[in-house]
C-alpha cells in the first residue's frame, strides 16, 4: 500500500472536480465518498441533491472563518493511497477505516479530543482512494502535519500487516521522484509507455554513463534529441541544467523542462560533477579514426575489459569500505546503461529494463566515495566509444561474457544493500539481475549452439576418450553430465583444451572447485556464460560451474566432504542470508573453501582468480 502526499494546493473545488470527473479520465468510475471528518459530508457521487460546491464549502468553512490576511495561501492537503496490483479488492468500509488511520497518523485529524481538520476520502477506482483535507483546524489553528508523508508511510506498513496485504519495502528517501498522476495520464493520452519524466531520466543516465566532462555530457544530451537549458552564475560558472522532450508541451505549447535533481538525486549538476572530479586527466582523450571490432578500442575488447572490471568490483563490494562499495554500485548503473545502449537489438530490451530497474539500487544514504570506481567508469566509457556490438561472432560471445560478470556484480550489490537494510535497493537489484539472466540466455545461445554442433560431429573414438576423462575427473557428476544435451558442447571444449596443450582432467577438477560453484544451473538457462569464446579453459570452467542440463536441475557435488567445504562460512559473507535480499539459487561465494584439497590453495585464492580474469580480458 503506497500513500503519495502531493504538494499543498489552493483550490479545493478544482481538486474535487478532478476526483469526481468520470468523462475525462478512464480510471474514474463510480466516484463516491468512503469516509469524512464527521461521517456526514454530502456525497455528490451518491446523493442527487449534493453538489461539488456543497462539499467544497463544507471543507473550506474553517479556512473562510479566518480573517483574509490570516488564511494560508496553500491550504489544500491531498494524498492518494493505492493498493498494489496483487492485493485483493478492498471494500468501502475497509478503505474508510484506512483513510481515518492515515489522517490520524499524518496529523490532519489526530482524534482523542485534539482539534482536527476537515477532510473527505473519495474512491473512484477499485485499487485506491484520494484524501482531501483543508489545513485549518476547527479552532482556527494549524495542524501538526510535519513529515506527514513519512508518517503516512509508516501507518501503511502497519495496515498491510493487519489486513494481510502485500508488504511494500520501506523507502529511505533516496528514490527518484515518482511521476505524478497528471504525468501518467498525459503519457497515456500520448500513447507513451513511460512518462516524460522517466524517459528523460533514462536519457540523462545514458548520457552521463562514462562521460568525461561537461562538453561530452551536453553533446550526448543534444544527440539524444533533448532540449537543454543551462543556468549560469554571474561569474559564468554553470550552476545547473534542465532538459525536456521536444514533443512534451504544456497547455501554452511550451516545452516542459525538468531539472536534473527532479529526475533523480544523483543527476543534479553537483552530483554529476563529482564523478568527473575523481577521473584521471588522461581519460579525456577521445580516440579517433575507424576501429576494428576486435581492436583495443572495438566493442568486443570493451566487453572483455568490462567483465574484468566487474569482477574486481564484486570483490571490493564484499570487502571494501561502505563508501567505496557505494561508489562501485553507482558505477555499475553506468555500465548497465552503456551496455544497453550499445548492445544488439535482441538483448537490448532486457538490458535496458535491467538498467532502468537498477537505477533505484544505485543510490542509498551511504555517500559514494568517488575515485575508487575509475575502472568501472572507464568500462562504461569504453563501451560507449567502442560503438554498437553485433549479435554474433566475437561481439556476441563477449557480450555474454560481460553480462555474466555484471550478473554477479548486481547480485553482490543486492547482497550488500540487504545487509545494510536497504530493502528497496536490494529488491531492485534482484529484479535487475533477473533481466540480466534473461539477456544472457539470448546472448549465449549462438556461441553455445556452435559448440554443441561441433561436439555432435566429433568422431566416436574422440567422444569415448572425453567420456573417460570426464568419469575419471568427476566420478559423481559424470553420469548426470553425460545424460544432458550440453555434453556435446563440453566434449568440444575438452577437445579444444587438449589441442591447446591443457590437461582436460586437471581443468575439469579445477573448474568444479572454483568459487561461485553454488551458481550451477543449465548452460541454456543460467546467467553465467563463457569466460571467453576462444578460451577452452574458460569454457571448461563454465560447464563445470554451471552444469549442462534442464532448468532447475542442480548437479550434486563430487563428494559430500567437498560440498560441505564449499558451504563453509567465509569471512566476507554472513552465514545467515540477510533479511530483505531475495535469495539467489545459492549464496554468492567469493572465497576459497576453508579446507581446499592439498596443493590447490593458491588456485582458490582471490588474487589468483583475479589474475585469471585479467589475463582473459587482455
């Protein structure tokens, strides 16, 4: 249940006319009162002799009783209270009781003999009500409505529990401003999927992703087709900016501009400049000239560097200071924006949705300490400058690799937020991770399909030899893997590894013991793709870590002892899953088992893992 307290107004009649109007707004059906300050207010929706003027005059009577000079300029208090989509339809009596509790909690009509304001609650849809009040009490005093929105939110949390409704995650005041009802109606009339505010927020976030300075930022905004207004100090210094969509106009035909701070707190001009102040001067150089797709400045190389930077960020979020972790999480949003902007069409929708949802997780009350996140911001910059990626070949494989590591990064962010009690941010990060999972399935289909076809055409003697290797290296997993369709792709990878001079048995054993072994699932359905298309070792790690079978089938570990060691508590993660964080298939494991097999401790260390990822990215 979500209460939304609007800015105070000055026209009681105008608000009532909007609430009772059934011709202009499709969602307004059967408007009527469900409660009022005295229970006897005239209801223009149900009583033929009652008019809007009657209700307006009744509500405004304490205001009009004051001398003209003593009347507040803004005296109309208005809030909507909306149930979530999965809640049951509440009765008028239940909505009436909810309205009485909201006005009491907000200080509008506290009850218990204290003077209160006049108010009325109007219902014109199944899922919400509107409460209108005039901010003068019966004795002429002003109500104590300070922080009425937060007090209404707290009361709604109690109401949800008592009525068995969906329990909304508590906010912390760092969310972007929600679109108003007028903005939503306007978007519906114009046939837009999102409001102008939401479209502008997404466009500005994409423009700032990886930008190195003021000129590049505003050039990107202009290239996106936005109208821009800048505000300067007398000294000529830039103080702020506003943006508008060219076709979003007010009643006078003028563009509707939104300041950056009204789009999101971290899109204000001072907060944007913080990102640039921590960047290195040598990052301002913009490469020129045509690029080969696999060259250092091409899209595939940019995606490899993104994967490496994301892996570093995962480790630092788990072990760094809070301010450092907050900076990495904020920069993860930039990388998602850049990847969505430059990826092929078939993954763009899921990546765009992941970036849009993760925006909520990119901010909290923990202030980000900029500068430590240079690698991630550089990755976002590389993605944008590398240009659009193709959906096949090297571009497709490296896109899957980048999505893989971003999935772990976003999951680590969800875990971090949950430990800090940031319920809304943790939920948003989890939802973004699910969209990354879906994007991976699309991105990895082609490279994994190619491996499968190669495996199907291997000679029978070669397949028998790889089967023997698998059974010797992973005796308890072998039969399950052999029965799964992905076995042919693994057989092709074993052959590649052997040709490249690796020992397939050792690589299989190493890969099965890698960290994150809890994330095993189907190759076709997991969120964790190939480490690199041309790396047999990376593919082996992938198959052994994430399995080969149908969705939901989790391979068992090789021995009961090894499984116990992998589940042993590690210093970086709490044993208990944090409340409020949607649980992944199994918790993230960023460390080696506490009891690794003799002689393999170095291979399980974080430094070694970091080196391997870096080598593959280079």
